[in-house]
C-alpha cells in the first residue's frame, strides 16, 4: 500500500502529544495513527501512559503540546478541539469502558437513548430509534432484546449494549478498554466476530488489553507505550507475544511454568457447605503443594466463597476443616492465626488502607501478635525492618517503609500484599483475582510467587477470571456457576472451550 493511500485512509492522527503532571511525564512526544477499517492494539504496563493518552483524546485532559486530527466526512483531517469531550463525540469517537455505565432498572432501548436525544425535544422518537437500532443490530450482529431490562442481561449482552450506544451516536472510531476482561471464551469469540464485521464495514478500533493472545488474534497493528513514549509500532503479522511483552516491560519476560510435583496431605476440606442461597459446595479438597483454580463469570458466588474462607462469612450448613481442624465460627484474625494467607479481590478496598504507611499495612493482619507488639505497644522498629525486607525481597518500588501506600502503583501495592500474605509461610493461601488490572511484568512476578509458595508446600485456592492464568498455574480446576462448584478436574483434561461452556451453565457437572 502506497504512502499516499495510507494518508487518505487515516481517520485519526495524534502528533507529538506531551503531558506532564508536575515533574511526572505521562506522555512524551507520542505519535499515533489509526486507519479506516483497522484494529490498532494499544499496549503498555500500568503507568505507561495509555489512560492519559485516551483522556487527552476525549478532551478530559489538555495536552501540554501536540495536536490531534480526526477525519472529516470528505476524507481529509481536521484538528480536534482540545479539552472538549463534546467535540470528540461529534467527531465520531466512542468508547466502551471496562466497567459498564448502564442503568439496571431501564430497558436496553432506554439506556441507549439516554443522552442521545436533546433535552429540548418535546417527545422522544422511540419508534424511529427502534427502527434504526433494529437495522443496526441486523447489520452488526450485536443481537440484544431492546425491551429487556439491563438487569436481566448477561455480561456479554451488556457489552453489546455499550457498543450499540456508541454506534447509535455514529461512532466511526471505537476505543475498547479491556473489553474481554469479564467475558467467557465463547463471548470473546462472539465479540471478535462482531468486531471483524464492523471493521469490514469501515469502523476503526483501538483495542486496549493486557491479553497478548487476544491482541494477536484481533489486531492489525500494535503500538506499545513504555514510560510515556512509543517504543514499538508494528504490524501484528510481523511480531509475536514474546516481543510485545519485552517491549512493554523493557526486558525479556519468562513464562510461568508449573512443574509436576506430588501433592501433600489435605490443608482444606469442605463437605456440603453453604452460605445461605449464595453458595453451595458438595465437596472441595485442597492439598499442600497444589493450586486449585476456580473459574467463573464475575458474580456467580466467588465473593461468598472467598469471604467464607477468609472468616468474613460463616457457613449456614456443612463442614469445613483447615489442617484437619474444624472451622465453625472463626474471625478473619483467627483464620490468619491458623495459617491462612489472604490476597483479597480488591486491593484498594480490602487489601490496604491508603493513608497508612507500608509498614503499618504490612502488620494489619497480625498487629496483635508477639512479632508486632510487646506489652501492648507496637514494635515500630521491628515492623519497619520487616517492611524493608519485604520491599527488597518482593521488589516493591516505593520511597520506603514510611511512605503512604496509596502512592504506589497497583502492581507494587499487590507485591506488598503478597509479601504480607506469603511472608508468614502460610499452609493455605486464598488468592482472589491476584493479577486483576496488573501489567504483564507485575503478573509474571505474582505468578512466580504463587508457584514458589506451592513449591514450599502451601495449598492454594486461586479464584480468577483469567482462564490463561488458571490453566498456567492450576493443578486442578473447578467452575463456579450460580453459586455451585463443579467437580474438580485435572488441568490437562480440560480446554478453554470446556471451561467457557461450564461458565455459561452448560455441561456443569456438579461435584
């Protein structure tokens, strides 16, 4: 393709975009081009500058220097007014965020029309809107019932509504932020089929993701940011996952490798346990030296399971034994004292207290122990020394033990939580979404630490929505659907497609 034809096909061009926040350079001289009818993957570690760049594009931030140009209907490029979200929408730029912005109590049609019609209209043109959306659904393949309340939709259907919202507003450029994070494999395949149809019809897509396999499957080109700068811009067909990972991190990223080992005695045993009507487990046993993975679409009982094993919920029925000791009315502190290491689902809300220092957060779960206090007084010096060791051992990049933990990136915050959970050599580890929202460098370190704990003899329950992660780390797998666990299966005996069907409630063989 000639350079002139490439220029004619441009729908978006960012030139020399620079943005600073005080001494921190978030974007520096970023150039980015998007062509008509292509999928451009935008990659980078957390803090690489992707979010800032998208906020500049949508007018939430104003660049210190640089220019954004978008295509006019006649094909030429025109400057986009900076700091003006309405101008971005009018230029045909739409975005689907990772966390959906839909009203559960409204129908699909009402959700799409909210904000799409002028407040000064005397009446809504619902008939015309329905006809237009029906035609859009037929053309795009985004099948969804316009009259269904959003509360009744699956996660995949909700995402279709978000995409329909953007297309209904005549989006010609669609930015998808981690679009497959909460989808089953089958829903991901369906999304990619829709995207290919839309792209063939002329839509241009910026695809933001941490899942390199999906980037390779759906994108035409890849742009990688590191430290606010573009470090790689390549056709997808001319690269591979290893090269992309190295470009994101700045060094080779070794894959997580689980070696075979013989499992030890049981560390956790559950029989006929229930938490109200939210969770029922016929049987689950985890042995020392093994990782048991739990797959499932978010909201199917994972929180009840995690809270039960963390001491935040009490069983309403059944038997639970930890290290052959019955568990009945344990508190969270009691579970920690009995050898449970906990990596909570939400590190910000449940894992740390943002305004407290690193050393204070490190002793949160055992500040009453003899290691943390003496005669009722905190051993601050010992706590700081302990924090310094964790910072060094886990490569927590921070100013020091006395820094407020809210100043850390998500990956460094998670490393400290891992150091707190694993530093006491627990016999059982509850790891709930341990890599959610982390970049590939931080993910690799979390995986290495979990495998190391497994090698040291800990039994680990890994709850994750990342099927690649589960298949890479788990010795056995189970699927949770509507609060019930399937029987556990050896990882080598199950495929991603099998897991996806069970996550959708098809073929889930209860234990």
